[in-house]
């Protein structure tokens, strides 16, 4: 398990991306997950923690057997959600991407610190998930979230 504490600044996002890439490219997760997908999803969840929770975040990368589980803990109890956005919107796609590209994802309350832990597991996204992303780009309609 690899853990990184990050301050509540947008400069933490590229640091988080590099951290995840380094852990996954180091061979610990060879053949387990798409490193680019992991970096994208970490960017989205860390950005959400920094911008919406306005708190420091703790990023954890854990590889067990053939599963990569990434968690992002922040100080806000407000849960992220997948919501509709217009194709021209500059923001609002983060949890949609997590929902479509992660094998599983969810949110757990953090009763000790009062915040939450957003987690996702990486695996091969289904062709249906990839098709849904393309279809969404054309229609502008989000689908309900799928929690693990």
C-alpha cells in the first residue's frame, strides 16, 4: 500500500497523477490496470476533493492480486454524484468518468475525521461502458451512478 498526503491546492493534482503512475509503472500492478485510466480518474477525484471539499486529501494506492484500489480521503461529508452536464460544460464530468471507467467505485463516510473516502477499483472497462461515454458525448445525458 502506498499513501500520499496532499495539501488543498490544485498543484496537488499533477503530484497525485505522477504518484499513481510511478506506483503502477513500478511493476507492482503489471498487467493489472491501465495506467492512463488510473491517472485520469485520480485527477478527477483529487480535483474534486481539493475544489469542492476544500481540504487536504490523502491518496492511497493498493494492489492486491489483480485488483488496483485507489482511495481519496477528504474532509467533506458531502458525497460526490454523477450528474447531467451539457456537452459544452467546462466541468462536471469527473464522477461520470469514474462511473464509466472504473470497475467498481463507491463512497464511504469517515466517522473519525468527519469526511469521506471516495474509492475506485481498476479493471478493464466493458465495451458497453466505452460506448456509453461516446453516446453521452453525443446526447449530453448522464446515466445514474453504479456503486460497488
